[in-house]
């Protein structure tokens, strides 16, 4: 081939590349119409994080009209009901928030209502950027991936105000026995609520923390595969401990949102609150508190060395009205850029391992502590947040906890949970 022909072909190839890049840019600029984003992020750091993502997305795609279809209610308790009605009624949103694990897999994936997103992962190189264990939670047995994680949350965190504990003469309890027998009576004698507890789903979360502490990682995981008996003395004791902790709490727990319960700690009305690390976003964004000064944290009693995890993700339903816009959103939220925008406000860790977790101007002392544990602790999934059981079990278990709060029958609670596990097909009869 002559040099002239070679350079001519090189010029043509260069022009085609430029035209290709220009066509991609034009395609991005030409995206228009609506994009409905369905979630339960309506307040605090989580709402601020979502709004920051939307603002950046609007810069990238100025002709796309974002419909923020958030439904209020902690942990998605109300949003999931609305989503079910819409999905079954043939009116899916363009993208929707869903917890990684069984909340995604046992319902929408099993029902064939989700589009696999492997092409998005492959195009972005995400198969190497997200932890394999997390990918397993959002994939089926055939290797199809069905959602994009935006974070990693931890649910086994005990929050407090350091100066208040010093004033009241108590320290962070290392075990639930210490809390019940020493910390609780000391605080009650001082006229302080030992622990603030909120509505039902937060009580399920409290129980799962007690279960991890009591049963250990292997025993807790065994609840979900049938190797731990729900009627064993150890499981019965988890409910007994739950009742004793409730005796140390506020009587109006059922009327409090998680934010209300967290704020009682910040206000000095209560010493401790057990809450996931979205509380960090609440303390940082809503209350403008400084880590290790306005609020402190520790792993919940008995769970040191264990990270109880959950992950918020976005999935693409079959029949999404604005699929091109939805795919653009999914391509964006999985990036390190998006996760560095969102997570410092949300109070969570980035799921994408290429995000700037080492940047302390973005991720403060709480995040650094949580990340160290995330990368070194034993990891277990959260019941309260859809990781380990199908929603049918979680819904029934929530009702069981509500009944237990009234009757305090620990043996019946364990037996009813075991029957529920059989009923929903979570474990097989022995």
C-alpha cells in the first residue's frame, strides 16, 4: 500500500471516529421527554443526595424532564405497596429503587418483570468495579444482572452524643446484657430514656441486630437457609432480649419515624438509638452536626467484627415508558462520579470501588470508620432491608414483631417465625 493510500485511509478512519463521537454527544443532547424516578427518599440526607444526582443528570441531559416520584416512608414500607400496584397494573415507572437481595430477586426478577443490565455493566467496565458479593445479590443463577447499586449501607450502628454519655456517667455497652443490666437502670435513674426506638420496621432492624449478636454470623445466616431452628432456645432468647430492650425504650415508639427517634438522641432526650447509617446523613445534613462531637457511633452491642449490610439499587422494569432515558440514568448512577455526589449526603459508602472513598473532604470520619469495617469485617445481609428473605416473610415477620410488642411471648414469636418461613417456602420441612 502506498503512503498516500495509507494516510487517506487513516484520515477516513479519523473522520469516522470524530463523527462517531459527535453522534454519541448528539444522542445525549437529543435525549428528551420524561424520566420518572421512583424511590422512598423524601427527607434528610437521602433526599438531598437524590436531588444532587438529579441536578448533575440535568446538566448532562438538559432536555430530559425528571419526575421525582418519591413516596415517603422509611425503608420503603409505603413505596413498595405503591410500586406493586403500579407494576401489576401495567404502569411501571421508568426506574425504581429496590434493595439488593431477595426484595429484588424473589419478587420482580422471579416474576419476569425486570430487564437484565449486563450490557450496561460490560460497557462501563463495572464487572471489575463492584464487589462480587454485591453482584451476586443482584443477579440470577444464569448470571443476569438486574439492578445498579448506588451505595452500601450498614444497619448495625448505635448512635449517641459523646458529651451526653460522659455527663450521665455511662459508656457505650459492649453487650446487650450490659445494656439491660447496667446501662439502662443507670440512665433511667437519671431520668433519661436509655434507647429511642421508632416505628415497626426499625423494631425489626433492632431484632436482627440482637439476632446477629446472639447467634453469631453462622447462626444468623442459618435462619435463612434452614440450618438454624427458629424454635431453638438461642432464637427464643433473641426475642426475650428484644422485650427487655423495649422495656428500656420510649413508650411512644410506634408513632415515631426513624428521624424522630434519631433526633431524640441529638436533643439529649435519649442516650442511644440503633439505626442504619442513613442516620449519619440526617445528623450531617439536617442537623448540621460534626462527627465525633455532635454525634458518635459504635457497632451495636455484640456485633463488633460484623457488618450488617444492605444496598440501595435502581432497576429497569420491562415496559418502562422512557427506556432510553432510564438507561442513561442507570449508566450515570453507577459511576464513581455519581456515587461521590450521592453518598456523602446519604450517609452511605459508595458501591463502586473506584469512587473516591479516600478523599476525606468528601468522606468524613464516620465514612472512613465504616469503610474500614466494610473491607475487613464478616458481612451478613439485613432482614429489615430485603437482603436475606423474600418480602412475604419480612411482611409477616413485621406483623409478628408488632404482636410481640404487646404479648411479649418469646416462644410463640420464634415458633410463628418458623411457621412463616415454611409457609413462604424459605426453608423446607425437616
